[in-house]
């Protein structure tokens, strides 16, 4: 799958799902512990995509191979993270709203790149995977409240971002 795209195009396609998860994690302002929980949920949900969609060549190309050497997988992940952090800095991302806009833009671009190349089923499952990631992150930690009491499961900002993601993938 990756061979059908330039390096930059593939980076957009492979980063969009994690950007949605990251944008969701910072959207709710759930505090340090809540945000950490949401970031962990994002990583777990993204990785689970490889198991949930075993015949999807697109998702399989994005999710690290569980048989890959751990040091190689870590090196690949760190390189991707460094490139993404540089892009966020270059784009001037400084707020949860900026991050949401960047994630939405990246997802739209990824879907535009995939449409003429990937199978309809692969694209549909990629879209499902992105929504599942956003939903899981939004529900991972309560927003507001005190010491785990009170608060809401999904904040207004998370719900709004999730609705935007759903509209893009519709």
C-alpha cells in the first residue's frame, strides 16, 4: 500500500488516525492524569486496529507489525513522532483548538489521497478505525469533577470534535 504514495503523502495517511486521538486527548482538558489515560487509550486503540482489521492492507501497513524487532519498531515510532512534532511546531500548534483543526485537515487530506488508490473496503475500515479511536479516547477519562467524582464522560469539546470527524468520514 505504502508504495502507492510519496513519503509525505504516506506520512499524512499514517499519521491522521493518531492525530485524531491526540486532538481528542487534549480537547477535553481532563487534567494531567486524565490526559495521560486518554493518550494511552489512543495508542491502544490504534494498535488494536491491526488485530480488528487483519485483512485491511492499509491499516496493516500503518500499525507496527507485532513480529517486528522491538528496537526497530521503537526506532520507527520515534522517527515518526519526531517528524510529527516538527510539523506541529512548524504549523504553530499551541492550543487544543489548533490541534483539532490540524487533525481535521490531516484527516481530510488523508481521505482525499486514499480515495483513488485504496479499495472501498479498506477506506471504509480506515474511517471506522479513526472514529473508534476518537470515541475511545473521548470516553477514556471524565472531564471536570473532583477526584473522579462528578464530571462528564465526554466533554462538549470532545463531542464537537468527534462530530466533525464523523462528518468528514461520512
